[in-house]
C-alpha cells in the first residue's frame, strides 16, 4: 500500500529510491516541460517512456510513509453467490536499503485465528517468509517463489498484493480516457519477473493524483482474466492515498473478492526488531 | 486500580470437537476393549487478554477430553496459562506454556520443553502445558531464550484396556525418577536461534529430567508383566538447520544426549520440494523425504526411528475451505516395518471444520517397537466448532 495501488505487503526495490527520483525527474522534466505537459505528450514511439514516467510518478508520490498499520476484511464470493470471510491486520515497515517488512495476523476464520505471516521483501532474489501456526506453536520458514497462487483462497494472487516496484514491469502508455468520470492514464505493463501468472496488465491511474483506479489482468494466453477496482480513497498525513475498498472480479470463473480496509494508522514508530520471526508467536 | 490499567483487548476463542475413531481390527490382547467405533469429545477454550500498549499479555488455554473407551484419555490439562511482558529487546514469560523447537516433519527430534500428551494422538504432536519462567533477549545476532522449567509432567499413556496401548499395560501411576526431588526437580534450557539469508539456525541445550521415559518391565501382583516409566536426568544438546531456496527447503535437526546408557545421537534430515499452482488450479503439492537415525543402545528409551526413511506429501488446494491433505510413510530399513499416516481437513462453514486422521501399520515383525500397535490401525473423524 505504499502507493495508491493494490499492494498489501512486501516490496522489492531494484534501484535505491534516489535513483528512481532522478530518473523520474529526468523523464518528467527533460526539456523544461512541467510534469503534466510531458505526460500529455503525443503517443507513438514515446509510449514506453511515457508509461514508465507515469509509473515512476505514482511510485514517487507514495514514498516516505515509513510505516503503517491497517485492518482488512476479505469477502470471498463464489460463482453461486455464497460468501466466506477472512479478517486480518497488517503492519508494514517501509524499507530503506532493502524491501519492506510486513506482518499479517489472521483473526478470521476462527480455525486459523492467530496465524501470522512475516515477510521480508528483498531487492534481489526471493523474499524471506515465515508462517506461525498457532495450533502447533510452530514458526516455519516457507518458500516464497509462488507468486501466481491464490492468497488464502481469494481471487487475489500473491503477486497482486505485492507492492508493484517500478522495475518489475515494462510499460507502454496506451491512451488517456475517463474512468467513472475521472480523467485517467491507461498504461499497459508487462511483468519482467519470473513465475508471473500474467501475460500483461492494463492499469488506469487518475491524472490528478496518480492513484490506481482499475487494473485488468490478462492470463498467459492473453485472455482477460480479472478486473480490479479501487475506490473510496482517503488521504492520510496530507499525502498518502489509500482506498477503503478493493474489488477483484474473476471474469473467467465469476468468483470475486472484496477487500475492505479500515483503521489505517501511519508512523507508528515500528523498527526492525518488531519484525522478528521469534516474536510472531505472541501477536494475536 | 483504574479500569484503563487493567485491560484493553479481551478475546474469547477456542473450539469444541466431537471425534470418532474407527478401529477395523481386533485387539492383540483379549483384555483390551474391542470396540470398533470409539467416540470422544474435546473442549479447548482460549482467553487472550492484551494490555492497551500491547506490552502485557495474559493467555489461558484449558483443555478437556472425554473418551468413552479409554479412561486415561479422558483427561484435562492447562495447555497454557501465562503472563508475558514484552520490552524493547527482551520478553519475560511466567506460567504454563507450550514451546516448539525443530524443523523436521517425520520426527520432532530436538523438541523437549514440553511432555508429549501421548493419549491425545500417537503422532507426538500434542503437548502438555509446562510450568516455566522464560526470559527472551532479542539481539542483533539472534534471539536468546533461557528457561527455568518447574513441575515435571508425566507422559500420558493409554489405559490398560485401551487401544494404542502397546504390547503391555503401562504402570503410569508409579513412575520411577532418577531425581530424588522427583517431579519437583527444576530443569533448565537455553536456546539461540537466528535467520541469516536463506538459513534458519538454532542451537539449544537442556538439562533436567528427560521427557522420554525408559520402559523396563516388572511383574504385577497377578503375575502379568507391565512397563514401568523411568525418568532419567539427561543433558541434551540440539541443533536445527533449515535452508530455504526457491521451491526447495532442506532441513536437519539432531541432538546428542547423555544420561540414558552411553551418550547417543539422533538425527532427522531431508527436504521438502513444492510444486506450486499445479495444473493451473492453484493447488500446491509439497513432496517430502527425510532420513531418521538414532544410535541409542538398549538401555535408553526405545525408539522406532533408529534407521528409517520417511516419504510424504502435503497438498494445499488454496480454496475458500482451506483444504489441506497430508500423507506419509515411514519405512524401517532393518525390520522393514512400515507405517502410513494421512491427515486431511477443510472448513465446512465459517465456524466448522472437519479433520480426518488415519494411521495404518504394515508388516510389523515381532522385534519391532510397533509390534504392540500392529492391530491398532485407525481412522479418526473430528468435527470442530470454533467460537
């Protein structure tokens, strides 16, 4: 959730933040153009550069939140309309030299209450991930290579929830158009990392604040698979936009998952010591 | 005391479960119950209280079991009853708690803080609450734990006429202790654990009354034989290692123990390889293999894991019901005895979960430790309601 984006936890930053900002400054302000002038320029062979510039600007606007906590309720809807729910809390510590650290603790369904997931995202290579299983009182390191699998039975894949680092995709600006009355940039992005479940995605950022309004996910056969929408954005600390509602609809199997967010709290003073595999047994 | 100082968040949770065990075979001993269907009931409420700041926690987890056919399996325990304070770099816990050490799946080699609740399940996954004072220190080089362990807990054993008892009845009421202070002997343990890159590393030492009893035989007044638990003072130094990379997890845990015959070692090592998103369905299939070794002599408590190979799988469907299926086989390289286990579980509804557990024995020769269990294959259905 570092940027106005469907990111829940984890980050992998391939270049340090200052490098991205320099890159953004170059792309946006080269030739003396103001940011929005550059972004409004004509398409064509500049479409890749413009797509990248939009992604960088969205990333830049969410930099420096330090940490946050939030509560989330997940509603899973099957194709026949039956529902099941998950409830969890999440704490995120923004990474400086390396990726973010995050901690998820489930409280519903009750049979997995107290189950905790600790993730250290890394600039390079796989993330480190530990799970705490309260019934066994056991903390286990688990493999984090599985990006395309469903997260706790939902329509969100793990890779949909990871904060989308700029460097993990290549970009192509498609067009500017309105989404629900808001002027937006439509940008196609193609995963540049291994094990993605997608051929490509189309992301709509609103032109005013560079928040993600909608994403369409195309499967490996390039068929439209899922549509994500984020809404009810609120601004925190006068700068960081977070949506209160996210909806993921699977267009191939008619299942959907809603994420409803509340109790966002920023700058809680978390430090690295808090995100320790030996502490996740006592967080329920 | 102001109410604000007392508590912030209270949570009452836990579960109640109805259980049926099906035993298809007759017993080895005519004195044992030969019922093929054996019902039981479990109640495990949980109370979690956390102070406003999150620095203090109080946890109470009582446990009650009622079993129709095994009077010793009808038992109660305080799984947990503790207060814990978390400081910046340290934590202190006082009370009854359960602590798990180790990485292997087929055998929990180094796990020693808690006594095994053997009547609950023969898999040694269930543990009795252990009285302790646990000081934890979080340093840059890892986490240090120091434990003072008070109030020894006897291992639970099935009743004389119960299933899964073994070859002979066990005189669980009259154990023999090496420590003159018997159950009041204070044990201690130290542990250091850390994670460095792809490695998880732990080193531990335990001194005190070992949780595993020797089982020498004695004669009862009526001239029949029985096992008598003998608990010895031991020193056990343990190591656990895990290397996690891509879809591979490599594991090794082992100990060196003194105090039960000559010093001996035990090891479990192997791997888990996961095939993610099988057939594009989101299913994850983990394939496991472990080698189990133990060079204890005949004086020490008996073990079946002297030279065994474990093969297993773990299938997670990643569906809304949270369906998981685990299965495994343990093969003894010398006696050729084999045992098979299966565990499966899924949510039937928001608060309901069904678990199935099965254990089967195959070709158990008379010299194998499992000989006394060879006709106690079972299938268990457990329906739990969470609250």
